[in-house]
C-alpha cells in the first residue's frame, strides 16, 4: 500500500540545512566549578590496567542480590506494554538496563541500529541512513564494513546510546525473508567477515556491539513459534559458521538469540547453541540477550545460557529472584550471567568513557554513506555500453518512477531510520529518504531537460520516454521485519511499467531499489540495470555518479538472483497454521512450545551451492557484477600446506581504472559429500588501465573443512582439492588441483 500524498511530502521535504541543524541547541553557559570526584573514582575496579574479567570480579563482590537481578533484564520499551516505573530513565531507544550508580557502572542504553540509529526524532536528533546491510555487503569490502560500523558507533554515542542492536548476519537461505536487507548475503564466510569488521569498528567507539539473530532465524512468518529443523553438520557449516567468523573477527560483547526454536528448543533457551557451542566451543565471554519478547522461561533459559531478558522482566525479574531464594537457581549460575554483563561494559569501554551527547558530523557522515553506496551499486546489465551515460551526446532524459523526483525507499521494521525533519514514522510505513534521483541526474547535465513521470500510468510514462534520448526507470520493492514477501516480483505493476517504457525507448535503464533479489521478466528488453539496494541518505548522488561514470562500479552480488521462485529450495514460505498464537502473550508463558516446523532439507546447499548442486540456471549468480572496464586472470599457483596459499595475476584489460573483486572457490574431495564449490577467499584489486597485479591469499583451513557430527568438530578430508579463481561463482577461468592430507 502506497503512502498518501501529504505523508509523502512530509517525509521528503527536509533540506541539508535542516539536517545540519538537527540536534544543535546551543545555550550560553556560565563557567562551572569542577565537579567533585565520585566516591568510586579510585575504587579497585576503576583501574584500567586490569583486565575486564578482573574488574568485573571486583564489582561482583560489592553487589546486592537486587542489583544483580536488575542487570538481568530491561526496563521496558516505549510502545511495548504498559510503561515501567523506570521508563523515564531511558533514552527513547529499544530498551535499557539499569546501571549501579554508587559503583560507577553506567546504564546500558540500547538502540536498534541496523543501518543507522533508530528513533532519533524522538530525541530531536538526526541519524544518517547508510545503505542496507545486504547492499553494503555487495562491496565485499572490509574497510567499508569498518567505516559503516564506526559511523553508527559515533552517532549512537552522540545521541546518548552505548549499545547497538545491529549486527545481523543470518545468511540468505530464504530470499523472501522480510529482513534479508538487514543481513550480509548468502555465504557464511563473506557474511561473517563483513559483520565482524563492522562490529570491531563499532565497538572501537566505546559501544557494546551485538551480533544477531542467533540462529537460523530465516523467515518472519510465524517467527515466534516456528521450529527450525536442521542437522548438526548443516547448522555448523552454514548459519553458525557466519556467527563463528563474525565473533572471531569482531569480538562483540553481546549476542542476541532469536525468536524461533532450533530442533525443538527455543533459541533463547537452547543449551546446545548458547552454552555448548557459543560459550564453550567458541569461548564467547560476552552476554546473551533475548530478542524482544523472545524469552519463554526462567529456569530453562537461565540454565541454557541466556543472560539478559529484553525488553522487560517477565522471567528474569521477580520470578528469577524467587528461584534464587528457593535454591532452584544457584548463586554460581546467577553470578555467571551478571559477570558477563559487567565484563562487557568494561571491555567495550562503557565504564571508562561515559556518554556525552554531542552533535554528529552530518556532512562527513553523509559523505561516508555516499561512498559506501558507490561501492555497493551492482551493474547487472550494460548492453551496447549504454552506460556510462555520455554527457555530450544526451540532449534529454526521462526519469520515471514513484518518488523518483523526491527520494529513495528504505527498509522497515526495527531497522527503520527516521528521515530528517519528519518525525518518527508509524510502524511499517513506507519511508523514502530525501535524496532525489531527478535532481541528482539533472545536476550532471544542466543544459539537458530532465522530464519526470511517476509511472502511475505506464502508457503516459512510455509516451514521455519515447521523446527522450534515454529513459531511467526507478523501481522499488519494500521489505520489512514482521513479514515475508509473497514472491520476488516487483510490486504495484512495476514490471509492466518497465516493459512499456522499454518498448517505447530501447535506451532504457532500470535502477532497482530493493531489499532482496527480484525477478526480471523485462530483462531482455532494457539496455542497462543497476542494483542500488536501499541506498541510504545520499543514494541518489551515488547512483548519478555511477550512471555518468564518475564512479566505476565494482560491487558484486552477495546473493544469487534466481530466475523464479520455482527454482528455490522451498517454492513457498512455510507459514503458521490457522489460529496460531504467534506474537501473542501465550507464546511467552513458561513452557510454551513452537506450533509448527520448517525442515531445512536443502542442508548444506544454501544460495549458490543449491543452484550449483541442482544444476539450475540463475538470473545473476553469486559474486556477479559488471564494470566499465574489463579484467583478465592468469598464472594460478597453489601451494599446499596446513594453510594453502593461492597466487594469481589480475590485469585491467580496459581503458578505465577500476576495482576487481577477485574470488577464490574450492571444490572439496568427493568423499566430503559437499556441494560443488564454496567461496574460500577474495581480494579487492585496484588497477589502472593496462596494469597487472599479483594476488596472494592464504586460505584458512577451516574454510576447507567439514563439520564432523560424530566427532563434534571440524576436520579436513584428505584428498584432491580443486581451487578456482575468477570474477564470479560462475566465471572461474583458472583452476588447479592439489592434494591435502
């Protein structure tokens, strides 16, 4: 359902001036006397030379039982049930945990910050919207991931927060999942590496980093009551591997367990995933918090490894204290939860760096958002070199599409960032950010007339397109938490719009603003296709730079675009039975059970591994993306060893400087019984025209291993390993086999 015109205008009328002014209240202040030192200033736990564990241990000795219980749960969330007594102490975010003022332990103020700080308008502040996570993943760039996290960390602290609830890394097993845009694509090694670098740089800003939703939370339909059935090997080699890598790289201080059950036990009371794997096998030292309302018990959840209930205290408040008093929960179990939370506050720098609200660097952050988007736009088609557009040859351009005169769409749900100057939009509203494609394109060629049509009437849009040299059609696909897509088609008859415009003007370029893959029945009719994803606060400027060649596109798909839903492992999203209790209070009663299940019978075959194994042709393969130049590969060498080394050359064979994302895949020995190949490494190679560079990558042996269920560990299978190198999962001109023992 589209927004009405008045609301549409409200969202899109902010200017850079109003953005820069947001949150900049300045008042004259008389000089203040220095504040006296607090009583805890020289306490033993304030010694920065001690480890976070040692400091937490010292605080533990000072705590009362009530103070310990306060750390185990949130104090409510605005709009989530009746207000709590301490609600006024929150910062307007998703929730908060009480601090211990007498000991210098600060509140944990949490914000949903998937692609920017949420609910900023509630505090009269401003937030930069970054490109969606799956879009940023298309850069395959660890530095961009770091910049992404650092920006969010800075803006969190400026607004009074010290914990993010971003860090989504559920792999794209089901592309119709409404939260695909919040995650990092379908490959666990790519996704885990990128989210880890984001978290590492986020936490460097002295905020607690979070990784979520742990685990196999791959659909929104019935998410509170679905039981995800998956074998242990597939669990470890797909979903859990992304988390394992993300935690190893980013060292997050928090892990959010998911709504769904895993093999019969809810994720927030699943001992295998929370304790056996996360805390014991991986050595995770931070704390586990529940997704909002995802706690289902007191005794079972506590024993399984849940440390903190959010956003309230249905199970980890008075009922938890009663269980401790009655001896049903041991002091050691309670103290482990409390220690983890305190340790996280010390490790992330919350204690040593109290929040001081400030004004963000609006213009600098907008430039960062634009740069990340420019690295994330994927050129999917470029027939007859229609792109980049020639400023000197074009006399007129038709810009077509809903809101293409005023803004670009964003993803909804708890990830939604407030647009500047418009207040907080209603839950599940369609929100466009005020970054105008029409204006940005017009700024590139001022003498040429830019004609606009909303596309509401395809015939009228086609008639206008026929009078112009080039037609650029902006189409969107809105997705959100709390819902799955019925299919991968563009909504609102936009396929027909593109077909009509392309029939009228063969020089038609389509710009996709989507949160996941889309089908393209019109693909053969158009000259060019750009995947812009949800592009953030400066998306239009980034798109214009790519269209006119001021930026040479380098991004590559982090997920497969299938030809149709019929080619997916599951042709339909499994939904809860009629009259189910999803999201109702009964689902949060002690001992609640999931009411239906989804069996992950595709097993190891996730994303491109499914299409390879099933020999299904795709629309665009994983790792695919075009450039305005061309590249060649040569001289592959593979050195065997505990960590094999892969060396090859990449050459820019075109006339423009560019960046090639060179990818390495491996086919394991037949006895491993794995899909045909898996990504094991990549490198972003910057090359001038005619330049050649040698690339050498050492491959982590875990990326060549399989998870042995019998031994409950990773192992390398002896035999012949085929290494393949090239520009996408289906364009691998170099191959070499070696034996590994």
